[in-house]
C-alpha cells in the first residue's frame, strides 16, 4: 500500500516546527556573535581556538606562580617560623 501524502494539518505542523527551528538557530547565532565580539574586545582574540590557547597559557602561568609562592612560603617559614609563634 502506498504511503499517503501528508494532510494539510500535518504539513502546517512541519512548517511551524521548521520556523521554530530557524528562530532558535537565529537566536543562537546572535548569542554566538555577541560572545565572539566580547572575546575580541576583552581579550583580542578572534576565534575559539585562539581563546583556548590564551587560556592554556594563563593556566600555565598560574601553576608557575603557585609553585613559586609555595617555594617562597616554605623558605619564609623555615627562616621565621619559630619567631611567628
């Protein structure tokens, strides 16, 4: 038995769902554009990949700073720990 063509109601439902999907797509594209503009303005990067690279560099800098802080704190405690109480 051959499949029946969609009814007018079914066709309208498909059209409505397609329009809703387009509206959501447009909304997400707008949000992405705003986010990309903010990345460019605030951090001077134009792509997600550039932002990820910048983040990786910043995380590495934080790790180095934490290690240095811990080293210096250890030295300080060794030198002045007894005097601190």
